[in-house]
């Protein structure tokens, strides 16, 4: 498990680079992904999410606990974050913010880089798609 850090100001999402000990707090999980992308581009380092305040229903938690597979995690999160497929005038769901997927996978010991790699791998198989920028949905 990633180690936990504590802050005077309690941002719901915190990520750190274990190599530089740089830390970034944000109200948005997606901002942590942007932090990773910038930092990785400059240094090649990976980023670890050390704190993610996510609240899920028992049903979603059970679905998530059943699998480490990123497609299954997206599918489980979609029930919480996605738009009901039948209510949407567009085809399908708006998807799950990629930062939320990264945060949920961090609970399973994945770094940000590992999660993005797993997402890219699953997208190649067609099991995940991007209904809009930085949002994911499972088929
Ligand atoms: Zn670094």
C-alpha cells in the first residue's frame, strides 16, 4: 500500500513523487493525472496517489473488490459516476473521470503510471473507450 501523508489543509486528493518527494494536493483527482503527465515528461518519474477521499456505495465497493482488472473497475465506477445509459440522449455514458480511475486503482497498489499503462493496454483490446476527453467507459 502507498504510505499515507497528513496535511493541515485537507485536500481530498494527494499525490507524491517518491523519487523527488514533491507532493501535490488537489480538489480534483484529474489534476493529479495532469501532475503525473507533466512530471513524467520532465523526469521520467512515476507518481503515487497517497490520498484519495472517495466514497462509494456498498454495491460499487463490492464490484470493485471483486477485481483488480482496470476494465472491471471502470465498469464498477461507471455505476457511480457515469450517466444512466437510458437517460442519455447521446449514445451511452459520459464516462468516469480518469483521475477517479487512477485513485481507485491506487487503492490496489497501482501507481499513476501503472494505471495509465493498464488503461492503454485495455483500450487496445477495445474493452474501454473514451466517451470524452479524460473520461473512460467500459463496453
Ligand atoms: Zn520526481
